[in-house]
C-alpha cells in the first residue's frame, strides 16, 4: 500500500463507472465547482479555479459538476473557460443543473418548462459547448408539477442538447413521478459520513433502478478534510458562518468526531481522514463522490482514495466513534432554497 508521503502517479488507480442508458463513463471522484462561483464561499480566484479544473482532468477526474446558481453564472463560465481550449472539452463529462432563479442575490426554485427551455441555452453559452452531458433539476419545485419538469427535460434529451437526465434533492416518491414521463439516469443527493439520510430508502431505490448516484458534500464542507480547528473562521459571505454544524456547541462535536477516524486512517491504512471519508462513501455504494475544490493542490488528496477498502471492523469503529462524539446531529437542510410566492402567467402558458 502506498505511504502518504510517497507521491502518487496521476490517474493511479482511478475508478470509474458507466451511467446506464447513456454512453457516459465517469470517474468515481468528481470535481465540484460550487466554491469557484465565489458567492456563499467568500469570493473566488478565477485563475486558480481554471487550473483546478485542468488539474482534475490530468488526475483522471473527468466529471466536472457545476450549476448556474453557483456564483450566478460564474462557476459555469470558469468551467467553460477551463475546457474551451486545447480540446479539453472532449475529455470532460460536464454536469450542470437547472431550475433555480435568482433576484437581488437570493435564490428561488423555478423548475417550470419555460425556465428550463431558456436556461439550457444560457448554460451552453457559458460552458462554451453544444451539449451538456448530465443535466440535473437542481431542486424539486412545489409550484410546478413534476410531470411538467420531466417533460421539458425529456424534450432537451430528444433535441440532443443534453446526454443524460439527473435530478437533485428528490425523494423516492418524486423520482417515481418523474420516471413515468422521462428517463432518469442520475440522482445527486447530499451524502457524507455525517449526512446519511439517503441510506434508508433513496440509495436502495437508485441501486434497484440503475440510477447512478453523485453524492454531494463529500467533505461536509471541509469538516472531513481534517484541516479544521476550533479557531478556524470563515471570511465574507462564507455559508459556514451560518451552517449549524459549524456553530457551538456542535462544531466541537463534529471536530472531535474527525480526530479519531484520522488516527484510524493513519495507523491502519496509511491514509488520512480526508481519504477515509471519501473511500467510506464509495464503499457504501454511492456511485460517485463529489469533491468540492478550488485550488489545484486540494485535489492531490483525491489520489489517495482509489485502490483500497475499509473492512467491517473499520466501518463499525467509525460508526461507534460518530455515535459517541456527535450528541446533537443535524443535516444539510439549511441549504435548501425557498420556493417562489407564485407562478408567473408566462411560465404556465409556455
Ligand atoms: N445539488 C446540490 O444541491 C448540491 C449542493 C451542494 C453541493 N453540490 C455539489 O457538490 C460539490 C461538493 O460539495 P461542497 O462544495 O459543498 O463541499 P465539500 O466537498 O463537502 O467540501 C468542500 C470544502 O472542502 C475543502 N477542501 C477540499 N479539498 C481539500 C483539501 N485537500 N484539504 C483541505 N480542505 C479541502 C474546501 O476548502 P476551501 O474552503 O479552503 O476551498 C471546501 O471548504 C459542490 O461543489 C457542488 O458541485 C451540489
């Protein structure tokens, strides 16, 4: 087993998975580009971000996840700029999303047909491409029938503007309704060592129905990196200033829940908790781990994820540590955007 001090070769043991019903094959670690948008993450550095996307490809990470709402177009533009030159687009699988609108810096759900048919062209322009590989409905919209949303997504698939359909933050019941109207290839739910709600129903449902899962928040917004300390503070509009996991007394509980698995990772597997957290996700059966990064050196750790596994004893020990350390667990619900007050006439007519 390679020691952490030894440099790992790019693409060493990269794992990948096919997306059934499509011609796509994606790396099991994907690059998440939310923070590159800057908004909610204390600002962005465009040059660093572009290099990060290209570094991902160099390391065998071919799946790049973005969304219009990440920096209100900025993240998509960065991905487009990173992949727009040197034939890189063909090496990448671009995943983006639809169905959130923004006004005065606030984001609202809007998965109407009218919005979807307009947003795809904005995304294609920002991404400098003629098709999106995986197109997700970002959040279910209670004001729009799921059948309307699904029908619009199916139209885009038929037009060749997208190659696979995904939904994000959907329940099993919502996926069932969606699938009566359109094929569903991918689900993007929250998933990491601390946020495990999908294990009960959603993960088994996706496995049974050949729906590939892209688990987001692999590092729980940095908590599972092993780099955070009690005195870590966040600048500007960084969402972790409001994330309930990062407020006392919970912050201490989550930090201590990371220390012991870090020791376990070092002693038993010659890794660190950042590797263990992502390995754990993949071993639980999620197809892909979405790793949020914006600096090229942050991806170096992704090289320590492939080619090993956690055994039953290790899995049980992790569960025991988490149960003992986290007295007051809380999920990622704080991130859910609100619905709009009402639908506009133009959306209903479209
Ligand atoms: N569909 C949805 O509704 C949804 C929601 C959330 C996320 N997502 C997707 O999932 C992706 C990942 O989620 P996420 O961005 O919330 O966060 P994440 O992967 O849980 O964590 C990202 C954080 O980890 C830190 N980090 C990354 N690599 C590190 C390293 N090697 N060492 C130390 N720290 C490291 C980053 O630090 P810095 O802060 O220092 O850069 C950042 O704070 C997003 O980018 C997005 O593509 C989707």
